[in-house]
């Protein structure tokens, strides 16, 4: 029946890793959105109805690589309510509200201050950001398919911006484009890449890594695998200190590059992160290459110290 709950088991194996030993949040978010395809009121022509608005809450229950979970969804008036529940727990790891075919969506617009008017403004201004070996989004030495995104620092007139790209690399058909359906990128790509891009934006501003607490996305339309996309993320504000309790907020967007270099925003996002010294230490020890890690840490620490003055 249409109003029945959908439920799918999943094991958070090593192919789904983000932080070392921790599943990437994009996996659980993407799995919930995928269940929306099982409800007729969420779909049109065998795909989701756009625009799609997503609100995720994370961290109610801890999940580690290797844990079994259940992904659930129930219908709502305009979409679904979803959650990811670890085996043996009654507390969700992720909860979500997904709205499909939303009229007059109100996307987050923090990115409007710093998104460039033309792609050419990024040329020659990017600094490489280090990466993990096995991360689903940025991992370079995985045994399973992953998105394999390289992140970059753009020192813009409006602060330190994290960037990632899709559709510019000849390897993309074997990486990010594998996560597609009938020539359209799966929403998991946008959710996962923007989660990480905004997280890097927060690190560049506040010099600490963190786990996602709340994430909001507005997916304005489908994105074709033949389209070139730039993802942006910037740290917006911080509260607290890392030796006590620290949160930071970030904004972001995904923009398609048109033939004339103009940028069409197709996804808008924002989020909150809980900063943890253990994760910052992990970044310093596990990210490669080491020289890039040292350089990015030095840049972020300089920016953060200036903000604290």
C-alpha cells in the first residue's frame, strides 16, 4: 500500500567510510532520499519531483564502520519522514524530513555573498586541500567505487572558500558519474559533496574538524552527468571553544557552469557541525600528502587566530 512504511537494511561497511572508522553522513542521507522514490506522491516520470527540500539531523546514536542499520521512511503530505536506526538501538543515527515538488522553495542563500559572477574568477586562484585514502567522497585508494573529489581552497574577496568540481575530469565517468541514473546524478552526490565542502569551509575558517549535526539542502533541479558543476562552502560563524564545547556553521551551494562561464545555482545548503579535537588530530595525522596538510593547517590557524583577535 502507498501509505506503508518502507524499510531497508544496510551495513555500514568500509566502502561507506568518511572519517576514519566512521560512515560518511552522505550515505545515510542519500539512502533516505532514495526511499522517497518508492512513494508515488514524491515522484514524476520515474524520478523525484523537484524542487526537493531536505532537512537532516544527525548524531542521536553513534554508528561506526561495520555496524548494521535500517533505513526507514513513511509518507507525509508533501514527501517523507525518514530515519536511519542502528541495529539494537531505538535512537536514530539520522532523522530527516524530505519535501518533493515544493512550490516556491526558499533555499538557504548564504552563498550569494561569495559565489563569483563567472567561473573565470576561479582560474589560477586555487590551493589543493589534502585528502583521505578511503573516504567515500575524497578517498584516493579505495577498493570500492567512490566519488574521488579533490577539494581546493579559493581565497576569495569574501574569505576562505572550499571548492570541489564535477564534470571537468576525464576520470569522472568512473567515479562520481557512476552514482547516476539514466544520465542524471543521484542526489547522494550533491548531499555528500556539499556536506564535505561545507565542512572544509568550516575548517578553513575555524581550524577544527567536526561531525555534522544539522544539514539542510534545496535541490532545485536534476543535474546531468554532462554538466560541469562547482561546489562551494564557507564557514559562517562559530560558538564556543574546542577545549570545552564548540560548534560552527557553514553555507554552501552547487552551481552548474554555463557555456559563457556564468554560474547557475542548482543546490543550496547550510549546516551546523560539532567540532572535536580528536577529529582535528585525525586530520593532521591521516590526511595526505603531508606537505599539503601542514600548509592547509597553517592557513586555517592563521585565519582562525585573526578572527579571535
